C-alpha cells in the first residue's frame, strides 16, 4: 500500500500542488497592487532613471509572463503524471495525454479567473485565460517538438 501511494504521489501530487500554488497567486495577496510594492522598488533600484510609466509597463509584462509560465509548468506536471501513470516513456509523445493535460489547464484557467471575480482587488480577465492557455499550449508544442527530435536521434 505504501509503495502504491508513493508511486501515486510522485506523479499526481505535483500538478495538484501546483494548482494550489496558482490558487494562492489568485488571491488579493498577489494582486498587482500588492506585488508592485516589491517589483517596483526592485526595478527602480536597478534602473533609477527610468520613468514611472516604464516601470508600470515592465511590471505589467512581468505579471503577464507569470501567467504563461504558471500554466506551462502546470501542463508539464499533468503531462508527466499521465505519461507515468500509463508507464509511457517521457520521450514518447502521447496525443491523448497532451489533450487531457491541455484541457485540464484551460478548464483550470477559466475557474481561476472566475475565482478572481470574487476577490476585492482582482478581476477575472478573458485575456488572462488566453495567456494561461497559450502557456499550456506552448508547453505542449515544446514537448511534442522534443519528442520528434528524440525520435530522429
């Protein structure tokens, strides 16, 4: 029983934990208003002569890049879990595992943005769902591309 849980937890726990982390990032504690208190001074430290509007633009870019990165990682975690569950080598592309992983990521992006509509300092955004989905899709394409390269080796 212990080895079954160990096997399960090694592959299924990472995407579930990462989803909890994403949920934490969706709270008011990580709103733009809150994170700008840290990102802004850090940027000003390295670029003291830069205009405030430029700092705001860079902060916006950093936050939106976070969406891509969060969901790219979520896709990788889910894809790895499906591959390992099926005892398929990670080097081998499985379309169904890719589709399942992408569907989970998109569904979670939608629910995550919906959750933000209930917080006081956040707003749910279709653009953010698109960025989240693009991050997951980019990870899927990268894994697919890597599997094609490895086949040729």
